[in-house]
């Protein structure tokens, strides 16, 4: 490969963020543009060369259309003054210097377009890196963004790029689920993103994999280059880009002396989990990436409480076929074993399912997504239902409907699932008995939980989205992170109401979402009546140890007091004081919510 | 072929926005348009943004614009006007 910037020329810079998954790692940057892929070289047959050039040109046209749409939107929302950068990007896409270089590569070296784009980009970046002008040197990131966009556009006909180098530290603006699904995370050493918070996708993935992660690094992505040396120190909420030799030496001894943060597997996992006063508690696993499958058993989960099926969509951008889904669900059932798995129907917006041509939504989290999408695109729902019903004949599977607003959503989805069941049976295909549950994560569902409870087999409480929708706070938006309060009294009240409605209807309620994986929060949830949790598998041993050490009655007492609090600050203060006094051995100070600092 | 000497007067130099404007303007003409640093250290095709950015022309840099083709007079006029007007940025 062409040579990149020499590291010695780069001064060490330090970036403060929020460590959301513990650990320290020294590695090399893999810069990920939202949705970015790794590129591999393929050699073409002579007869395919012109086809490849045409494929490249089609990708340029697609990327250009996307950029023009983004530019129009930016002009409208930010004003023309701020949209100019996209104009520059469009011009870069159209730049003959780049186009001719790529096409020449494809023809002369008979390589795939992705590789040719990468080589051309690297060559340009090397030239820019030589320039003695800070502003201009920063344009390198524009070139990376433009070429990544071409590569993404090329992937319409997908190739398999999923391998990372051994020391890859993924640096992204934000790790979208789509990007997450495309990377082979087993080799990722750490994650570092510009935005996001404790419950962002980045944080969830990192904790699931047991690798360090820091979010909220603001401008890191723009300033890092693939291949740069980087240290991710989640313990000090810090990223060090281009570390000096001395810094690296310092950290090397630190990394070696510290135990790796992976938790010891499976301890006492075969015993049923009980609180000190004998209340039986179930801990299940949330699963998305195949890399997490192994963790289900390793950390002693009682089956899979939440399988995020949208993972299947994300490397394809079109709904997978019934057969593909059937195979995937069968595998999930096998991983989950006797305890079974709960498959959440696709929880995504139309942009992810319908491909890039889908209409842009002004407010996608409140838009046509999850069950709403499935109900308006019945074929997608029917295919998924058939695949699950068939797989359930050979393993224990349940279905949970995401983003339910009221009983109507439940009735419509249930009717379609039952129609498919009848059809399969009429065809003589074997189907399994599945239970149908509702995700309770929208405030209207909380308020009508009693009604919904009488029409479903179980509840899944999605705490991440519940907090977001209840408090009207975008959980990916770092600017409003202060308003995202998992311990807000309204959140606790909603959880209590939902669990209470389930109890009165004699149906189980499983609390999914990241709240349950934080031991202190798990105790509050326990006190609110939750006895069934689903969380990132690697969090299970920690939460298990906590629950074994507390009394259900004590948890109830503190939960009652929390419900009386006026503000999230009051709840946190209460938790801090009470836990420290009551269970000092279980909760070291760092495990409790930190006091808010004003300003 | 005609040529004309200009000076970069806007504060940020030939950065992304100015370069984009320059390339858009130049591309509207059929003539070949080139920019060369007056000190002869670098030259660029005015219709390629990647090439224009590589000039790294900061404020105060002197450039020689050359145009060659059927509409070379109009082309060089339009491009030089951008430099004179500071790419519409100077009054801010």
C-alpha cells in the first residue's frame, strides 16, 4: 500500500469523552464512515473488466444523487453557508482526476472497483498529507468521506468485507447498527466515537464484546486517519491519538499489569439465582451479533431474552428471504437451548429495509419504523412470521412486537401471524407454538398497559427506548445527554405501572435494555417488581453477584422511596446514600451514579 | 492562449468553498483553464477540485491563470473576477 503519514510528525493529542465500557487498549485506527466497509482486492477476469467500470460509474451516479439530497437538506436546515462542504464533495466525486485514475486501475490491474477506489484515495491522501497547510491537510478527511461513500454505493452488489486487522480500534462519528453489522467485531480491540452516551449502540456492542469504548469524543473522527496509532483508556475517559514513544511505553506497562476486563465465565450459573431472602430471579441474554452467541452459554444466561432480528437486514439492505431467516432463527433457538429465545421483529426504519431510495423522514425515531413498518409492508411481516413459526417447530421461540403504541398494533400483527400459521398448516408444514409479546417502550403503551396485557402472552420492557420516548430525549444526541436520565421518577413510575399491569394479568414481564446491566439500576428495577431481566451476556456475572447479595424486601423499600422523589437528582442521591450505607461491599463508589456537576 | 496574474485575497485562501466555486465557474467554459503558483512550485487544472486544493493557495498567494480555447476570453474573465471579489467573502 502507498505510504501514509509518518507518525513522528504528528503531535500527541488527547481527547476527553465518556468511557462506557472498561479497559485500556493500544492499537491502530480503523476509521469508519457511517456504514463503512473494509476493502479487499479481487482480480477480475478480462471479460468482466468493462462490466466493473460500468459498475463503478453507476456507483458514482448513486453516490452523487445521495450527496445532492444531503446537500439540499443541509441548505434547508443549516443554510447555504454550511452546505458548501457537500458541494465540494460533489465536485470531488465528479473530479476527472479521480475517476480516470480509478478506471485506469480497474482496466490495467484488472482489480475490483472497491480496491481501485481505495488505491486512488490512498494516493491522494498521501499527497495531501505532505502539504504544509493545516486547513488543507484536514481536507484529507473529505477525501476519505467521499471515497467511502463510493465504496458504500458500490456495495449494492455486496462483497464480503468483514475482516479487521488484529489491532483495529474502530473510530466513527457514531456507530450505526448498519455499520456494526458489517464489521467483524471479534477482532475489534476498542471503539471510539464522536457522539453517543451510556446507552448508545456503541456502548452496547462494546460491553457485549467486553472491549473498551469511549463515546462523546466530538471531533476525533475528523482528525484521525486509518492506520494512526491510538490509545483508548476507558478508565480515564480518554483517547490519545498519535501517542509519543514515552506515552506508549507508559501504557504498555499499564496494559500488561492490569487484568483484562473480561469476566470469569459461568460461575454458579447452573444454580437458580435467588436474592438473600429467596426471591427467584431470571437473567437472560440480549443478542444481536453472532460474536455474542458463544457468550450466552459462557456467562450462564437463561436463554435469549431479546434477539434483535434487524441484524439480519443490515448487511443486505433488503429483507432476507424466508429460508435465510429460517436458518438464522433455527441457529438462535439452538444457541438458546431449553430456555428458548425471544425474537424481536425487525425494529428498524424504512431507510434500512427499503434501501437507499426510501423517502427521507424528518424524524425517523417517531416515523414509520418497527411494527409500523411491518404493518404497512405486510409481505415483510408475513415472511418473517413464517420463518419464525417454522423454526419454532424445531426449537423454543417466542416473538415480541417492537414499538407497540396500543392494543390495535397488537391485534393487527397477531392477526397476520395467525393467518400465516393457518396457511403453513394448510400446506402441511410443521409449525411450532410461539408466544406473542409486546415491547413496552412507548408512553402510550405504558398508559394502556393493562389493556395490552390482556391480549399478549408477555411484556418486554425496552428501557432504552422508554427513557428516550418518555423524556423526549434522543439517546444518540450528546448535546442532550444531561436530559437522558434512566432514574427519572417518571421512568421508574412507568416501569412500575407496566410490571404491575403484567402481574395483574398473570403474564411475565422481562426487563430488557441497558438499565438492567448496571448493578445499581438492576436493584432498583428489582424493587419495582422486576424478576426477569435480559441484558448483554457479559454483564450477567456482575448483576448475578449483586442480586445474590441483596434482599428483595430491601430493594422494594428503596424503590418505594425512589417513586416518591421529585427529580432524577433526588433518586440518584437516594441510591448513592442508601446503597453505600446498606451494601458497601457490593457497590464500590465508582459503580454508583456520579453526582451531577453543575455547569 | 491568454494569461493573467491574480492574488488570493480572501481570508481562508482557496479552501473548500472557494475552490468549489472556482471549479464550478471554470467548468462552465470549454476552454482549458490552469492555475499556477507565480513562484512556479505547483500548477493545477482549474476544473478539478482535488487539483485546485493541492495548490494550497493561502491568502496572499500569487497565481497565474491561463486559458486556452474558443471561449478563453470569457473564461479567464469569469475566473479572475472571483479572485478580485474575494470569492464573495471579504466583507464579512
